[in-house]
């Protein structure tokens, strides 16, 4: 008999890539935000108790980084309180609990890739709410927790940087993109495979995953435009100060993935390879 996996936040971008992979190995029960609000404690506790899964995966999150600055209560309700509720529910049935988090919990002052042991110092409401969720999960259920941090996520069935750049490139013909923030772009299909691999390895604790190679948002945009054969579109570098967004982003949030590779024995594809794959058949606007 297959182990049962219960997924919350099943309507999102990562879920669309993860659910088909899970179904190959597990019996999957999935709930979208509309079907199950993770901060509805009574509902979630009852639901998990009823389903009795071996795994609980929480993909529900409020990821609008600038929107979080205006909607502080909602950010903490979903990204922190919701995680507390799901962790408590998973603990109640002794299920392994998989939670996703972000590179933005780091302040960007480090000059080398961030390790799982590095101390977070979140600089925005979004980052603080995600880190608070991490702390809840570890406080409530450390023995059953797999916390996967990732970065610069893009993929089908969700708003993402790649699709935004393609849309703006076709509308404007000229782009201005920040060049003083560096990270590792990550394709949802690869992250989904990584989550399944970590589950198979019975991994616990914090594990970082992102596609190989680091870049800036500006150079990422240039690669998108070039790969989409929009060579006539100029991409100009600007600073974060010039862009003046409501939320502070880390200037350097490159994640080390050595732990993931040691745990799973798997190689990680370069972000340029996965971008080409996405644009060839994954992007709805390519």
C-alpha cells in the first residue's frame, strides 16, 4: 500500500509540478487554498486527523513580497500562523512534515553561498513572516520536519519573473532591471524533483535547493530575452535604489546546495539549461 501524502496549497505554481511526481509513488490528497485555509486551525486539525497521512506538505504561502509590506497581518497569518497550524496537525498524526521557505530570510551581507546553518536576518515583512513560520515549525515539530529553502522560483501555472520579462519585452521593447541583487534561479520542475528525492532519502532538518549557477536579475532578464529570440529588446541595468520597491531584497542570496547533493546523490542542473527547457514548452507566453 502506498504511503499517503496530504498537500496544502495545491493550486500554486510548485504544486502543479509536484503533484504529478508524488502520484507516481504516493497516494495523494490535495487541497487548494479555497478548499482549506491553513490558518483555520479547527478545520486543518480535523482534516489531517481524518486523513491520517504519512506525509504533510505545506505549499500554501503569501509570496507577493511588496504586497506583504501593505498586508502585514495577512502575511503573518498565512506564512507564520498557517505553518504553526499545519505543523501541529502533522505532529498530531506523527506524519513527516515538509515546509517550503525562502532565500529572502537572509540579509544578503554574506560574500559566499548561504549554508543551512547560517543565521537568518530577514529584512522585509515577507521575509520575517517566512522566518517566523520556520521558527514555529521547528519549535512545534523538530523531529518530523523537512524544511526546504529555495530561491527565485519560476514555472508554469503561476506569476513569475520569466513570464513577466517576456510580457514586458514584447510590450515595451526596452527594459530596466536591477543588477545589484544576486541569487540562483530555480525551476519548479527541478524543485519538485528535489522535494521527492529528499522525501525518498527520509531527510530531516533544513536543506537548500536551487538550480546551479548564480546570476543577477538583470543578467537573468538578458538570458530570457536572448533565449526567447527577442534580441532587439535592450535590457539596461539599474540599482535597487533606482527601482525603489516597497520591500527590501537581499543583495546576495545565493544558497549552497552541497547538503542536498550529499543527501540525495543527485546532480543539479544549471539554471540556463532549465530556462531553455521552460521557454521551449513550459512558458504560456513564450
